[in-house]
C-alpha cells in the first residue's frame, strides 16, 4: 500500500463519518431531544449563587 492509497482510504472514512453525523443530527427522531436541549437555557429553575448561598 502506498501513501496515496492510505490517503484515499482515510478520506473515505472521514467522509462517511461526516455524513453519518450529519444524518444523525438532522434526523426527525432526534428533533424533540435537540429542541429540548436548545431550550434548557430558558428554563425557570432556581440557580444557587455559589458566592453568597442565596437563591436567585
């Protein structure tokens, strides 16, 4: 196996990995979980202030 063949194999592996991650991220089955994760920032849970021990 020469260097060009190894480069070709690595390119194909990286391309297949990229397409797999892309398909996983944009699949309809994952949409609800990603929407929930995106809205965690806006949750109304109390956050404990570590400096003073007070609740905000």
